[in-house]
C-alpha cells in the first residue's frame, strides 16, 4: 500500500484546513487508517484514527471537537478536517495504514507498516 498525503499549508490561528491521504496498491477498504503529526523537536504523536468501515473514530484529547477524520473507500482516500487551528497544531502530518484487515482503531500504537510522506501544516498566531 502506498500513501500520499496532501493539503497542508499556512493558515492563521482559528482557521481551517483539510488534509487528504490517497492510497494505492492494496485493498484500502479493509484497513484502519490514521493521522499522526510531528512538531519540530518533538516526537510523533497520534492525532486520529478510523476503522475500515468509517464507523469508529478515535482522537487525541487536544483535537477532539476541532478535527474530524473520515474516509471514502470508493476513492481510497481518508481526510482530516481541521477547524479552530491553534499554533500548537503546527506539525508535519502523516497518514498511516494498519496491515491487519478489519482491525480495531488504536490510539496508542504507531508501529504501522504503511506511511505517507507527510504534509506540513503551519498555524500562524
């Protein structure tokens, strides 16, 4: 599975951005998918996850109510709608895919085999 993230950019605090992650080369629709981020000088952290069907989602506490993860299996794409952006959301955002079909959504794992290249989100205050 190959993943291609896009949609990053520069936005003012309080603004919105929508990220996309397109998958190819595998059976996308059976895998849980994730967004992670890594800020300068910090470790990579979980942002959001969605199960294979799109019925179950998980978020880190700091983005709950502001970010929404979704997927369109017909387009082999997941999305991250980010509203109310804050300066602390500035990071490189990457998408990832689990290798286990129909797995649950984890918020405490990052050892996934498939990763996109990342897209930079910069929130200016």
